[in-house]
C-alpha cells in the first residue's frame, strides 16, 4: 500500500475512533492497534496525523474499559518509535497515566498498559526526570505495596527503569521503596515478583541513598540469605549482588551474615550449582568472608569461619 493510501486509511480509522457509536469506535481502535503493532512507519504516520495523539489521549479517558484499553494500546505502540518518545511524554499525558495507576477503579489491563507506556517513555533518559517531577515514583511505590495489585510486575518493571536516574532513586527511597520491595521479596508467592523486586533493590543500592537505606533495614542480611536458599536463580543473583554491596560498606552486615550458621553452606552450594553471575557474586562474598576471617584472626578475635 502506498504512503498516501496509508495516510488516508489511518485518517479514516482515527475519524471512526471518535464516532458516537461505541461499536465503530472499538473496531477503529482495534484496527489502529493492529497496524501500529509491528510497523514503525504506520506509527509515524499516525503520530503525524493532525490531532491524532490528542484524540487517542482523550479516548484513553473513556469510561468504557475497552475503549480506554485499546487507545492506551495504540499510544503504547507509538511509544516504541524512539523519535516519538519525547513528544509523547508531555505533562498532560504523564498526569493522566499517573491517574490511571492511582485510581483503585482502573481496570487491571489499563493499569498494566499505563505502566508499560511509562516504562517505554522512560527508556529515553531525557524523560526520566519528567516522571520524577510529576510524582510518578511515589505512586508506583504505593501501588506496588498493594498485595492484590494485578499489575504488580508491570509496575515493578517501570520502577526499575525510572530509578536508573539518580534523582528518581532518591524519590523512591524517600517514598519508602526499600521496605515495600523487601516485603514483596519476603511475601511473594511468585518468583517473578521477587526477582524483579530484587533487581530494583540492586539498582537502588548503586546510589548512596539506596545503599544507606538498605544498611539501616532490620534483618536485611537474613532476608537476602533466605533468598539465596530459594530456587529462583534470578533472585539469587539479585540477593548476592546486594550482599556484595552491603559487605563493601558495612562490617556490621558482614558480621550479621557470618552469625547465620547456614550462610557459608548456601554460598558453597551456589558456587557449584549457580548461574555464571551467581557464581561470580558468590566468589566475591566468599573472598570477603575470608578477608574478614584473616582480620579477625590477626586481631585476636573469635569470629572464625567454620567449615
């Protein structure tokens, strides 16, 4: 199909999407979602259509869950084009996406799509600060704290993308992200959620604010060791990486670990049966424990490793 014909077709679908007929709207949005799902050219043509993005944003505020979901799907597809990320991330759109996440009456699918759209837009580093200014970080932390939130995995992935910006890390720590994420790790029945939560904790620990908050968290070492005893390798990698950072900064955390009778046994097991990354992290942890043992021995203390 020629570009001119594509433009005409997209314009027709967009006009129909604004029809008074719910059925016509739905079919038009389904068509737009379909043609923009795999075609960067179609996304660009839709974005270039006069009034296209404002119309989709208006439709995403529909009281109809289906119309809202379909329009968010189209907007998400548009966000996949790198050259559209900056223009899509205006404050009106960001505030609307925030309101969807905040509202307890939002359909789960709309919350998932709103979160995914934020994540996609935040992949452009210039956009990360915008979401921090708009208050997105505390909203995500609050939503993740709800154990019944069906969109938890999407929300965690979005938070992981946003906290790679230092300013957003600070906002997340101040919003109470550390205890919320540790609670998810400890209470989650799904290894997926635990692994993603640990990934976010690992990102937060790269900055002083996050690392300091982790060090001050009660029983954080025992919580990470419990993860090391689990089955999910992704979670083990995340927990081991966090322990490496904690041990680098806190002798107290290292002492806490050495006081756990199962700690060295768990490390030994992972060093043999873990993934490449888990084995690498475990090797660092074992080296740090050996160094601590040598220091303790030279000081005449009794914190000796029991093999």
